[in-house]
C-alpha cells in the first residue's frame, strides 16, 4: 500500500492522493501529541497496599470578598490534584479523612464524598471541619485528635491545600490578621503539625508514617523573614537579635504599599520547605520509649504546573476578561499544563514508593523521582530555628487577635439577641383572661 501511494504522489502529484490534506497535517498532530506527552510528566509506577491505613488530607476553601471561592493552586482534597490523590489512595483501600472548612453536613461535601465512595468502592472516606484560615479552628481539631487514649491511628498526612492570589490582586488577610498566602500555605501547616506531633511520634514502630507537603519550584525566588545569626554571638543575644530582625522584616512588609502576589507565594513555599526539614529533624531526634528508631518521614512533593481551578484563577487574574482570554488560549494550556490526574502522580509515588519508608527523610520529589533542593539556606539549622521561633511568636500574637475578635463578636451577638425580644413585644396590651372580661371589652 505505501509503495503505490508514493508512486502516485511522485508521478501524478501530491494532490492526486485521496485525503492529502490530512496527510499534510499528520506530522503537525504527531508533534503536538509528543509535546503534550512531554509536558504531562512521569507516571507513578509504584504500588503499595493501603488497606487499613488512615490518611489525612487538607482542603482549603476560603471566603474572599464575601464570596466562597476555591483558591487552591493544588486545590486541596475535593478538586484538582488533591481530588485525584484522594481517588488514587481510596481505590487502593486507604481510609481518608478530609479536613475541610465546610460543615460536615454541607450538601456539596456530602455529594462529593458519596460520589467518591461510589466511584472508588471505598466507604471509608469521611470529613472533619477544619478552617485552615483560622488558627483557633486548627487548634480545636488537632487538640481533639491527640486527646485520645490510645492514640488514634495516623499513617499519612497530605498537606496539599494551598492558595495563591492572582496577579494584580490586593493584599488579603485571614481572620487572624495574617496575609492569606502566608497563613494558608505555611502557618496553617506549621500549626497543625506542631500540635499533631505527639500523635505522629506515638505511632507503633512497625508503622510507616509519611508527611507529604505540596511544594512549587517558585520557592527558589522566595525570601524568609528571618536569617541565620553569626556564630560568634552568644545564644541569648542571637535569639534576641533574630526576633528583633524578624519583627522589623514583618513591619516593613506590612507597611509596604506594593504587594506582589508571586513574591508572597514564593516566600510562603520557601518557609514551608524550611519548616519541613526542621520538622523532620524534630521527629528523628525523638527518643522512643520502646528504643526503636523513628518511623515518620517528611517528603516534599512538587506536582508541576497543573490545569486546576486554582491555576485557571491565577492565569485569568481572577477577572472575567482574563477568564475569556484563558478560554481562548485553552488549547495551549491543554498542551503545556498537566491534567489533575498527572499532577497527582508524584504525590502517589511519594505515598507508595517503598524506599521512602526508610532513610532520613526530608526528600524533594519531582516527576516521580528525587531531586536536589536548590536553596541551601533551608538546611541551615540556625535559619530553621529562627523561623520556628518566629512562627511560634506569630501564632501566639495571631491567636490573641483572633480571641479578641471572637469575644467582640459574641458580645455583639449577645447585645443583638437581648434587644430582639424588646422590639418584637412592642407596647404591652391588656388581654382579657376570662369570658366575662372579653364580653365586658
């Protein structure tokens, strides 16, 4: 067949071949297919029995400008990459605990869980209400989780909830007065893991415990609000200077009239990476009562650029005009951005690859393989300690502000409630209490 077609093209011209136009564009289609395959990245080839394992997955749904909007770059556990991670682990039999801002009885959440149970054949998918934009909500949940005897089983924590303000967006804050990307992407994870630490360390020695944290290559351009002190200073002076430097840096950021969403996002990711490595040292330094080696390992996971609702919001600048432009360019984004399913592959690889159940931990996974961390200061113990102390101080101050705000809100609600009966009653009218009295009236 190819020889007669080639002979006809040679002697009678290329246009004499039936469907010649299709043959012309065939090489272009092949090239586009190969380009898309390249950008989709690597697939997870590891498998692991997940039956009976308890996996906690964070979801962030926050309210901006009075409207509930999913703003996750990874999109948490109910959409985008997070949804595919949950699906992949649920199919393999894992028990999933979603941490979501929505009430457990929210119709959307109930429908999502019912659908996920049906499609995966796994009924062990539940949810707990945790608002990652509220430090008080995180503390309430985490304290309740660890206040259990014997300790509740916890095999894996996947921190994939994330948010990013679109380019040109204004500075947004959580209810505790913390910049929203710093609060959701970093401080919420720091607060949650700090409180859950006893539950993680209390797991039996034969249990493979993994903490997966969503990462992004933008961390390379980030800046930390702290830095390492010189070694010739005494410890007390170093700590005081570190706190003083951190407070000055924070003050400069708050007073700055210009706000760069991309810079703030990169800084939150750099801080998360620094904390991840510090938290691994915190876990590995714990002397277990049973004298067994530590069994909890922190793994950083970069899923790559993925076609999620959060990415769409970022590329469209959070505007209608940007959304229209995004739709016009959708064929391009379809080629160069990963699908949510492919973005989840590195998470599934980190969750199931056998080699990450042993070793020191603190690895960075990208395209289903280990890669080198490109910012050396994140491994500096002095920087890690300074950031840890800075974060604890920030949480303490933020929780104080949050407590005052909640007390003020309760006070106003009590005043409104107390004023309502007086308004509803109106002027008192004498009502006859007997038949004779009604007749007299």
